[in-house]
């Protein structure tokens, strides 16, 4: 999402509360470009290179629980492998059943490439890194502190909205039923270790831990 009016780029990383953030920002600047999911590298050019760039990230173990239930509860046939599978089978993924079709992000070549290679287990840091692995964002907010982070971002960008208005209007879209329980309940030692390895860059970069 690019706002030329307020000179920012918001990278909408999947399953990080990003739909709620985008919906909120659209109301402030309806003239935005590139709604939906894009790789940051595909939105940076000579005009936008100095724009403020930000994203939201989430604890990788929690994010995978969210992704599992999001796909499992979809009606589309493309996710039929999720319907009768357990969370543990999804994480182990020994038959590579759960690879997602990347055609939906075909307008963002770098995101399509990432999804073709790694979905649904791509690392969040890979959405906002350049060809050399250098992180391009100026700010990453934590999903775990979503409302507080939005207030801070609005202040940084000098957006025309008060703290009170943010608290009263910020939505939470696509909130899954699993949020009523603790993500740790879905893991055993084996699946916890699998994701520790699979998402080690996210864990180190964004300073997450299982506890």
C-alpha cells in the first residue's frame, strides 16, 4: 500500500493483523495505490525510495496457528488439503500438500517468487528485504501491541487523526476463533522445534520466543 499524500509504504504481511491496518489507513487516504499484499521491493522506486516504510510482524508460532485456521476454514477447493488435517500434520507438511497458489500475488513479482518457493512457511522478514537480504523497512510494529503501534505510527506520519479517534475506530478484521485460546496449546516439542528452525530469521530479527 502506497500513500503519495502522506509519503509512506505499508507492507501488508499475511496474518499479522494487516487487513485491519490497511482498512484503517484507507479511510485516512482513499487515494492510496497497490492495495493488498505486495513485496516491499516491488513498491520502492525513485519516487518512493524516501517514503516511510513500515509493516507489522507477529510471533511466528502464533502466526502459523492463525494461518492454519484461516486456510482450514476457507470454502475454496484450493485448500481442500486443510479440511481434514491436524495442525501437527500441517506443520510437519511432509508431502508438501499445503503449498499455496501464488497467482493471487502475480502483480508483485518478488512476492510471487517468494510464495512459489516457500508458501505457506515464508518468513516475514523476507517480505521486506532486498535481493541481498537487507531489511528495507524503517519501522516494524508488533501484532501483539497492535493498537499502541498504530497510534505511534500515526504520530510518526503526522496523520490527521487523534489517539482517541484511533482507539474508537481501529478495526480487527479476520479475527479467528482460535484467538480465544493460547497458541502454545497447539504445539508439542516436535512442532515447536520445527518452527524454531524454519523461522529462525524472524525469531532473531524481531526478537520473539515461544514463551
